[in-house]
C-alpha cells in the first residue's frame, strides 16, 4: 500500500482520499506530496479528520490543527488533547482581538498572549463599575461605605480541555466573548468573595485596607487556586492597583479627620498652657514661702526679677537638691544692685543755682530797659515788647523752678533688710573669728 501511494501523483492521491479508496491513516505526512494532499483533502472533506487514529494520529492531528485551527470542531471528544485545544482556543481568542480591544473600555482590558511553552496567557485588568461596589460597615469610621477596587491578574491556561468543559457550549459556537466573559466572571467572583471575607474576618477600615494590599494579594492567590484550577487556569501574577470610595464619602471623611485633628491640637494646647500655669504658680508659691511679706515689701518689678532668678536657679540645679539659703555675699550684691538701681532711676542733680539766678535777673533788667526805651519812642511797640518779656521770663522761671527742687531718695525696705542681715552676719563672722583665734592662743600656751 505504501509503495502504491508513493507512486501516485498529488492529484490522484487527493481523488482517492476523497473517494476513500485510500485510508487516510495510511498517509505519511513527513513526505511533502502526501502532506500537501492531506491538507487539500481536509479542505474539501474536513470530516475525514475524525477518522484519524492509530500510531500516526497524534502527529497528523497536530499538523492539521496547527495549520488550520478551525478543523478542531470536526474532531471527536476522544481526540482532544491540550495542545490541540490550545491552538483552537488561541485562534478563537485572537481572531477578533483588535476589534474587541478597540471597543472595550480602559477600565476592563483583556490581553491574550502565548507563553514559551505555547500555553495561552490571559492578562485581565478590571476596575469596579457603578453598581458593582462592595458595601460594608467601616469599623474605623463607624459608617457604612461602598468600596471600589482596581485589579490586574495574569492567568495561564494549563488545562484547556477543562476550560472547554466548563464553558458548556457547543464547540462550533464557542467564541472569543464567551471565553473572556467566563474568565472575567470567575476572577471577579473569587476576588469579591475573598475581599468580603477578609473585611469581616479582620474587621479593618478603609485606610487599613489600603495599607494591606500585599497581604490581600497573597491571600487571594492561595484561596482562589482551587476554584480557578477547575477552569484550567492558574494565577501567575496578581496586583491590587487601588481601593477607592465615592467622592462624597471621601470628602466627609476628610472633614471628619480635620475636626479630629483640630480637637486634638486644642486639647494639647490646653494641656501645655495648664502645665506652664502650674509651673508659674508653684514658683510663685515657693517665692512667697521664702518671702512671706513679698506682697507688701516688693514692687512688681522686684517680684518679676525674683521669679526670673528662681526659675533660672531651678533650671540650672535640676540634678541637685535645691538649697533655699541665701549667702550673705549674695545679699550684699543685691543690696548694692538695689542702690545702683535707685541711683539710675533718680539721679542726683547738681545745678549751679546762684549762677542761674544771676543770669535770670540780668535778663529781666535788660528786658525792662528795652521795653522802657521803646515806650519812650513808640508807646504801642513798647507795650508789646513789655508783655512778651514778662511772658518769656515767667515761663522760664516756672519751668526751672521745678528742676531746682532737691529730690528726696528713700532707701527701699528690701535693701534695708538685706543690709541689716549683712551687718548681722558680718558681726557673727567677726565674733566666730575672734573665738577661733582665742582658742588657738590657748592651745599654743
């Protein structure tokens, strides 16, 4: 039979195969003439492909479907293999891919490619549309909200026969939209179920959910493996691009967050003010305990200085026990500073009183002489000059009369107390030094 087939021409071989004078399984597609005749016969009678069987069946079917994937619809179910189904499904998916991608929206995008091992790879991008939101009670914000999501998933078709069975459609009616819609539905259903379960289990709010994208990605891949494998696909990559909530709810959350931050800032400012007030109150109590008569003996300026000195001392000696005694030398220094302060406020004025009075009298006589001379010449002008002279000399006398008063400087009571205590301490020191020297002389004797 093989020699007879080899002796036939291409046209004779095609006619014999169509009339079934030669069994199609007897062909050797490794030979060019028989391979070409095999393809032309299938173009005329594609149903002959269902009769291919035997040892050469796999080789012949792979060649026929790789050349014309549409011939897959003429195969019997027993002839299906993953490789043949992959070729057929890829042909159905890409034959209208350009047209479907042009019509599809940017939110939902389907890309079909082939991997290195000739498997179909789906890249599916999905963004939740209006009406598809997941509604739940946000436990952080304590309000019901609806959440939208945007995901990107890459699926690899590892068992195309399982997908065909799940599609449950006549193989002749199996088209691109049916395949894509089925894959998209199972992915969306699995993700929505997992996300709802994750929110209920962990009790997270919207912002915590946004920060848990990586954890959600890993959990979804593990939880959806069994459901997706029933459709013959497995997850190669999965990304949660974002979570979003409606704009009005987002504005409400931002306003609420601002109010919370404002209240926290007010509470913090009140606490700081209360702390400073308490520190000042305690400092004033300490000063009042040290100087019980401070309200009657100290001026406001002196009380402010005392408070400032006390706060400085407390800040400088925080690591040591405060010594509430004041050294005699410090009292002397304060007394001297008090005297200097009073001298600066009310300085002694040394005015040459006699010289001023002599000059004043000479000016008065000169003015009177000029006025009388003017009266003799022109009485009107003379009266005017006399009036001006009296006005000017009277103003000068009134002004410098206050300046010539001798000021009385009364020493401050606080300075008197400090000087008195310094005097008592000096006397005590001299007495102790005398006692010590007398004891030394007795010891020497």
